[in-house]
C-alpha cells in the first residue's frame, strides 16, 4: 500500500486510541456528588505502594456502598484516583488536576514523603484538606493546617525500635544497614541511633544499600566482621527479605530489627526461614483479635485475595476518618455541608464548608481504626501506639505494644 | 585472597548472565544494525514465563531437575515466540527507515513490554520459587560456591557452545553470517533474508529468556521493570566486546560482570550502576571498535 | 530599528501573557502549559545535536540534570540572598527574583555546556551507535554521581528551591532556543552541520572542520538543555534524580523524531503533543503508558520521518530563504 494510505490508517488508529483513552475515563458528573481525590504511585518504582493505597480506599468505599448506598448526607461519594508515576513533579500535576479540574473536596495521599511534600502546598493554598496515610517525614504536616497524616512519625518509631532493642532484647551493640535512596530509611536510622545512644547502646557500623539492589553480600560481610548483637534494617520489605536470606547464608545468626517498611504479605515469601528471629515495628499486627481489624481483613481478603499491608490499612483509616468527618458535618450543619457538593465548586459556601471539614478532621479523637486508636495531635499527626511483630516459625506474631 | 576469589566467582557468574543477554543484542545488531532496546524486557519476560511455568508444573513443591529443565525450556520457547512477534510486527516495517526511527520503535516496544507486563502481572514484585534448593559447596580457603551459581555457569556455557556450533557449523548459521555481511548478496545466493532475521531474533530471545530464569534462581525477586538496567549493562557489554562479534559479547559480558562485582566489593555499592558506563567510555576511547571488534574502514 | 521594535514587541507580549494566563487558565492547565514550554526547549535543543548534526545522542537528560542541579545550587546558596537583598533596597520582588533566576539559569546552562563539551570530545573518535552508547553512559554516570553527592541531597532529593519560574521566563527560553536554531540553520555554520549529518567523510574532504562543529552542536544543545533544567528546578521547587533517568532522555528523543529530525517546528509541535498526550490520557490511568507506547510504535511504523519530515512551518505570506536540505537517503551516521 502507498505511504499515503499507510499514513491515513496510522493516523486513524492513533486518533482512535487517543479517543479510546479519553473515553475510558469520562464518567460521573451530572448529578451533585461528593468528589474525593486520591493521588498515588500507580505506576513506576513505587507502584506497589500506590496500589495498596488505592485498594484500602476502595474497601472503605465498598463499606459505604454496603451501609448507605455510598452516600453521605444524601450525596453520592465518588473517588477520583490519579497516578503520579512515582515522581514528585507528576504528583504536583496530579494534585493540580484533582483540585482545579475535578474540584475535589479532600485529597488522600501520598505514601512517599517527597510526593506528599509536592502535593501538600497546592492543597494548603487551595484550602482543601489532605490526609496522608503513611508519609513519615515531619515536614509534611508542617506545610499548613490543612495537611494531616494517619501514621506516627519516624521520630516515634525509631525511638520505639531503640527501646525495644535496648530494653526488651537487652542488646547494646548493633549494626545498621540502611537504604541510601530512601528518605524514610535514612531518617528512621537516624532517629533510632539518637534514642539508642541515649539508652546507652552503641552503633558499631553503618552500611548502605540502594532500593532495587539484589546483592548485599559485600555489606553483610563487613557487618559480620564487626560482630554486632543485632542488625537493624530500617528499609522496605523487598530488600529486607533478600538481606535476611543472604545474611543467614553468610552465617549471621543475630536478630534482625526492622521498621514498618517491612510490612507486607510478601515479606515471609521473600525472606522465608531466614526471617526467624527477626522483629519489626508496625502499625498493626494482623493476628491481634481486634474486631475492627479482623472485619477489615475479611473484607479485604474477599475483594483482593491477599492480605493488605500497613499502607492499605492506613489508607482505609484515612478514607474512613474523612467519611466520618463528612458524616458529622452533614448531621451537625447540613446547610454548610451542601457546599461540598460538586455543583457548588468555587462558591463561598464551598470555602466555608472546607473550613468546617478541616476543623472536624483536626478534631479526630480516639477514632477506632484498623491501624490502632487514632487521635490527631495539635500538629495534625496521629498519636498512636506502635506494635512489635516477632517472626518465628515462618509466621508473624504480635509481640508487644509501645505507647507514645 | 579468599575474598578476592569469592568475588571472582561471583563476578564470573554475573558475567555469564550478562553474556547471555549480550549475545542477543550482538546478533541482532550484526544482522540489522539495530539496537534492540526491548531485549532487556524479553529477559524480564523469561523470568515471568519461568515463574508461571514453575507454578503450573508445581515445581516448588516437588523440586527436581526434570521440572527445572522444563521450566527453562518453556520460558525459552515462550520468549522465542515473543521475539518473533516483535520482529514481524514492529521491526520489519521500519527496516527501511532511518536508524533513529527504528530505535524509537524499539524503545516503544520496550515501554510496551514493561507497562503491559505491569498490567498483566501486577506491579508488586513476585517471588520466583526455589525449583532447585540452594546448597553451598566449600571450595576450600573460605571460598564457597552455591549450586545455583554452578547451574548458571553450566547452563550459560552450554548454551554458548550450542550457539557457536549453530553459527559455525550449520547451514542456518552460515546463512546468518552471510546476512550479517551483506543482505543483498545473501539474497542473491538464495537465502531468505526475512526468515534468517526472524531466526536471529528467536535465538537471541531464547538466550535472554534463559538468562532471566537463571537469574531468578539466585535472586528470586522479579518485577516488570527488572529488565531495564541489566539490558542496558548487557548492551554495554556487547559494545565492549565489539558489537556484532559473538565471542566479543561473551568476553564483554564477563568483563562487565567481574568489574561490577569488584567495584561493589572493594569500592562502594552505590557506584554499581555507573561502573558499567565508565568502563565502556574508557574502552571506547582507547579502542573504539571494542575489544574484539575490527575497525571497519569507512568506504567513501 | 525595526529589529529593536520587534524585540520589544515580543517581550511585551510575553509579559502580557505572563500576567494574563494565570487569570484565565486554571492552575492545572497553566501547569501543563509550562511543562510544554520546558519540553519544547528540550526538544529543540536535542534537535540541534540529533537533527541538524546527525549525532546519535541519547543522554540528554544528563545535561538537563546538570543544569537543574547547577542552577538550583546557585539559587540556594547565592541567588536567594541577592534577591532578598535587592528586594530589601526597594526593587520590586519580580525583578529581583527574575534577575536571580536569570543568573541561576545561565550558570546552570554554562555547567551543562561544559558537560556537553566533555561528552562531545569522545565524539571525535566515535561514530553512530558507539557514540549513542557513550552519551547514554554519560547520562547515567551523571545521574549516579548526583545520587551520591550529599550536598545536593543525594538520593533523597533537593527541596526548597525558590519557585521563580514564570511563563515569561519559559517563553524567553523557548524563543532563545528556537530563534537560535532557525538562525543557525540558515547560516554557513548550519550548512556545515547539515553537511556533517549527510556525509561526514565528504564534509571533511570538502574542508569542513567536523570536530569543531560536532563539539559546537553538543555544547549548544546541552547549554539549552541546562536552561530547561534550571526552569524545571525553579518551577517544581524540588529535584530528585529519578526525574533524569534515561527514560527522560528517551522521551525527548521521541519528541524530536516524531517531529521530524532536523525540523525545528516539528520538534516544537511534537514536544507539545507528547506533553499534552499523557495528560489527556490520564483518565485511562493504568493503560496510559501502554497506549502511549503503542502510539509511538504505530507512528514510527506508519510515518517514520515524523510529522514534519525536515521541513519547517512557514508563514505562507512571507518570503523566507529555502528550508534546510533534507537528509541524504540512507539516514545519518
């Protein structure tokens, strides 16, 4: 066929694909709705975290659908999720779109502090409350009074890990193997070290790796030579599992200590028997017989055939805190509540409604979440206990709780 | 000294993997002068096909050499097919276009495989089952080699020998060499150039698939984006050895593997990815055609 | 005189747009527009290297990174204080910040230009695909280096960059690179570049200093990539090495090839299309990248010479010198 014909067919296909893409998304709108925004890394390096968040929010939405036809105060709730490709600049674009095009009333996101920091100023300036399920960098909530988080800070978590290691396990000499590429890992390592030293412990050596690495033998060989009593690995489960394996292969039999980045159903799958004798701090323990937690697990397992990780749980709690605040506003002040409807975007009523919503979220006290009892303090961070999980016999078991 | 030997073993093992992938790059380049960017993703698909084959065969619950071999062969066959499809659907139409257009097409295919893989397999890393249980064999002097490393070495060397035999001693191999010299002359000799190009792609993809399965044995975490960096490094290895040159690809792969392990062990783990390129730049400045490449005089 | 008036008029239009756009466009559309502008600068600058000179360069993100981090460091350590000082003595903030931004951009561009020089040097000895890999290697080395330097935030990123980029500056950047490219194309230097692209040996034989011109192409291209990087840094106020992987280089190459190698207007057009397209496909979310890659493949298969081939968009009523010659059959290097 001639190149002209090929060109025409090609352009036609291209146009068709583009229209298909546009068409796939256009839906909703029309009647008045409560549009909630969500941004996360659905693609890219951190795709698993974004997907977990999305799953958690979906379960919360399903709950709402089951209980009250997905409506709050007579308006249907719709969640608009946007992908930020694991990149901070895309996070900013996603949040811009959610606020200025979809006119959302609140934003749930993000997992990574760097991306939360990209989106937070935009939410703050627009007066739209943002709830981060699991960003742990203190700077996130410092952006402004419309920014909240559902998890404890790494300052607290690092201290918990230190107290557990020094006081509960009574070990005074450790080595640290941290992820240089992750704010979270470096920060957690620092907070651990600060508290650990305060309790009289000693960090013999600190080695680094990069997330995505598959081979840690060089670092582990060096750690082994220093003979620590435990190895602290404040990174993510994907590497933690592999590190545990290789550590045991090299003959390191000491306990391994980790943080909530270890939390995933895949942890044991990747690490296997090597993880026996390891401990990590977490937001929850799946075997704790708390009714709300077990109820959530049943629903999640039915919907997604697999266990949620802490990020999914935190996202679930974030969505529910939001829904609960919306519910309260609808009952206490129905007139202002109407301002949150999608048809009222841009009106002064919307602005005052957002303010009231923000105040209600900020006042969350003793909320019974699946990741613990949540109370937001005056810095809008969640004050909640941390649990220590012990891994024994290839299973995760609840060990102890540390309260702030 | 024992640490050095240990690192050397690790390096040679890694190098064999790079060599397998590099062979695919070099063969395709020799025949088409095309950098097949999607090759690294074929390696990724090999690991995933192996994963599903292993699950289907139940190879984890009853590990035995036969099912392990079957997993390898299924993965290789699957990727051979994928390579064929890619060549026919995406590369053949742009054969007459500029090199850069072919490059973009290759990049498009690569992105498609990665993101399509993410959609189909899910973005979360999967765990490749232990179809061969790991044991360490002490070689004396504190140096150990795991049976997985031995398997990697053995299988890679076997495949490389097979390839060499095919290329040097069979008619297909002779046809491949002829086409890589000159398409038109080969066609005049009665060789179906299209068919030979497809065969080359199939062979290259099968080798990449084998590399994927072998790597997954030792490093069980697999995910859709795992092919990007190894693909890049293997390509650098191919250029290092002299692109278009089959023994060169093997040599380049080994050099690359050993250099990478040495840098990680003796310098710093964070420079692991950069060493590949530093090495490349140095060699190309000193000997631009690559170690075993022949400097071709440009005809005016 | 006419030239001067024209320049002033253009500046006035830019200032006008800079003030008006935020009022009429919602911030999301404005953001996409700004990102389009930065992409245009990247694409046109790469076109100088790949399109005009036929050098296979696939490490452009590295130059952008050098410019981004360079300008950010200048602003963070020096520029901020100058701007504050100037504002302190009564100069309006816009002008003080603009001046500081200009200094930072030029510094970033210069650093990127030096990087371009260093990358251009090996091009003396290498051809075609080898050069491509070396440029890719340089891009990766730059990224790994940045990931390891604590002073620029290493792997955790560099926050807190003053957000000084406005549409005015993006516009200036775009104009600069486009005008330069078009002027270059119609000059003797441009003809030398095209000659090198078409047949390097013949060009050398005819007395063209291929070494000098190849290095020139790299330096100019990387300088503007650095400017784009600086604008990017001062727009997002945060830098992370993940924004400068070789996937980014590939995105820019896609723009240049889609537009047509050697065509400046093609690069501009393609840059805009390929920036808006992922946004338009946002609704398809998880399918977005799959659709994007399919489109690339189909476009390459059906029209590999790109949208504009190597022609330029011409105002039909103005007489212009002939367009730069099309590349010789058989392609570049």
